[in-house]
């Protein structure tokens, strides 16, 4: 899945750290996508799905909730 991070969203984040990024997480806390957000006006975030050919869960499962967090330096926002 691709999630667009529009200019209005990027502006509302008010990031301060040059390494700030947004992560997508599954309910177990597995990082299933990320995108840098400092110094951009718009970007996209790829949310990876699970590879059903492997035994381990390595992405989002079908119909699974996805949450997002902003990592801005030492600060983590839900």
C-alpha cells in the first residue's frame, strides 16, 4: 500500500530534527514502512505487506490495522 503524505500533513508535523521520519507499524510493533519528512513538502510511504511464502510475519497481514508514528530526534509521537 502507498500512503501519500500531503503538504498539509507535512506542515502540521512541525518537525525540528533533520533526520525526522514517519514509520508505519503493525499491531505487534513491527516496522512495515518509513519515510523521511524533514525538508520535504510532500512524500509517500510504502507500507509493506507480509510475504506469504515465508513462515515469519514480515509485513502487514490482510485487514490488519496499521498505526503511524513520527520520530523527531529524541521525541516519538503517535
